[in-house]
C-alpha cells in the first residue's frame, strides 16, 4: 500500500469560486502525495447534455443560446476566481468553447457528443490548476484521457491504469499534488468516453485501486451517508462505519451520495473509502472498509422508478433450463435484474430502466403470460443481518404494518432485505421503518 491519498471533489464543491478556494485550502501542501479528482462545475454536465440534445434535434438557435449562457457563466467564474492567471483562464475557456462550437457545427454523432460532455471536467481541472498556481501551490495536471481506459465491455482496465498512473508518479518525484478529471475516459476504440453520470467517484476509486492508495476520499457537501433518506425522514444521522458490501447495497439502492461502481475497485484492494464534507472538513463522515458489525442494521434506502415483470408458466417453470432462458433474454438486451422471487408457477423480477421494456416483454411472451407493474420502489434495509438473529424480520414487517408489498427478497446476501412496494407508499414505509429499527432516533 502506498501512502498516496486520492481525493475527489464533486460539482458543488468546485461550483463557485469561493468553494474552489476552499478546496485549495483543504489541500494545503503537507508533503503527502495526493491525487485530486474533480467533477465539472455544478450544472455544467447538465448544460452540456442539453446542448447535445439541441444539437441532435437540430435546434440551432437554442443551441447557440445555451452555449453563450454557459460561456458567460465561465467568464464570470474566472473573473472572480483568478487575478494574475486571469488571461490564462480566459485562454482555457476560449479554447474549450471553440471546441464545443466546432463539434456542434457539424452533424450530430454520438462519439462527438461524448467529447462534448468531456469539456466540463477538462475545464474545471485546468481552472483549478491555474488557481493553485496563483496561490503558489505546486501541482501537476494528469490528463485522465491518457490514463483511464475501458475495454470492449465498458470495463476498466485496472492493470493498464495502474501502469500508466504509476509511471507518471514515478517520473515526477518532485511533485506531491496531482490534479485529474473525474468521469472521462477512453473507450476501447480510443475515443473519448465517460463513466456515466456521477462517474467521478468511480474514477477516484479506480485510481485509488491502481496505486493501492492509503484511502479514497469522496468530498461532497453532506456529512457522510445517512441512515435514511433525509428528504423524507427527519433526524437522520450519518453512519460512521459501513462495510464495503453494505455501502455497495446503499449506493445502488438509492443513496445518491456515492456512485454504485465506486465500491468494487476499493474493495478489491481493501482501500478504505471515506465520505467527507467540504463544508465541515473535521466531521467524521462515513468510513467504508472491510470491517463489519454483525447483527446491526445500518441504514434504510429506497430506489424509485422500479418496474416488476412477472412471467407465469405452469407448464415450464419447473422444467430445468427455464430460468436460464428467461435470464438470457435480459442478457440479450443488456438489462440488469435487481430483485427476483419465484413460486411454483411464476417468476417475478424487477428492472430499473424501461428502455428495452417493450422488446423484453415480447421476447418473454414465448415462455408464458407476462404482466408488467410500474411505479414501484424498492426499500432496502442494509446491515450485517445474520439470518439467525431472532425477531429481525418480524420487526421489519411489524413496522410496515398494513402497507401493500409486491415482492420481498431476503437471504440473497447477509447485507440486505429488499421490499418492493408501490411508489406512493414509500414515504410512509420509510418513516415507519425508521421508527421501529432506529429506536435511538425516535422523536
Ligand atoms: N460531471 C459528471 C456528472 O455531472 C460526473 C460527476 O460529477 O461525477 O455526472
Ligand atoms: Mg456525485
């Protein structure tokens, strides 16, 4: 393990000149090697996505307007952030906006659209680097596009990332502060691509894994992962410690603070992931590591927009090979399945994306009657839940009371109980479970 730390700052942490200055203060050079991963300024990726849509739909006037508005935002930003480096800052944004205009001047294509989306992170890192220079903080920019690569299946090539990143660090022993872009990467064709929305967290953990970092720190503006959804439940609190498995379940099932792919690279090399708050840097936040506390319920999370598909077939379900055929259809359309329950005559499963729903249903009809239910939510209870623990499931169902339940999944791992309910009852279920499972939090 190296003593390098990887620190990722999200869009809001660099979203205003003041916040960017604060990030610089947090990094005050102490000699320890740090790799800083930045998102685009908050709102930028959304704007670039809309610019891409206007471009695709041939709405030229709207497109020009959107580009101008974004440019003005950056112009104000550099005027406020920089003084001695202002001309350099202006040159940076002019260069990237020229590129945006050049890209969108020709007809739309997906590969150039991905290049368009990459401009946000390219600008935020360069502007931050200039600001550090202005503060006489020595730092080096690492182009993520020369380090982070994906293979044909869209999976990161950790060995390659490892090799490239370590060569850069070795070749620059006089530097201890490195800045790089989150989110962006090269695909197997060598084109500019990205790790999907929110992917800067994933970049941080890939880089952390590649250099076997001491820790990966995800800096946002809340004080860690909470034990329930703070938008719905009052008096939630940050969870001090989570195991990798618990954090992966929570990230996937609704806790927006962390991109779900962040956990596996860190888990693979046993690198702790800390969730910290730029607004309260001394707060403990949440530490995700291999340690776990048996028998404890850590958190409740919910994921919306869930679709349940039921395939009923009295004739075929018991025959071996039936499940395989059903799963192959999902595999064919590259649609991941979240929850599954089976009975003698039917299998129900859930997905969270309706892009291929029509084709899936058509293909599944070959194996039985198919029914689709939309507007559902998965509520997920996460912890180190030993199945022998008496009364645990009873507590959960007592709290849910009369609420309708569409599916239940328990025992798949020791870390989660998932319950599928109509989206309309989500708030009530979260509140009821909170009251019953986190007694210390009662109000
Ligand atoms: N800027 C990208 C996004 O908004 C990536 C990230 O911030 O993690 O999705
Ligand atoms: Mg994020």
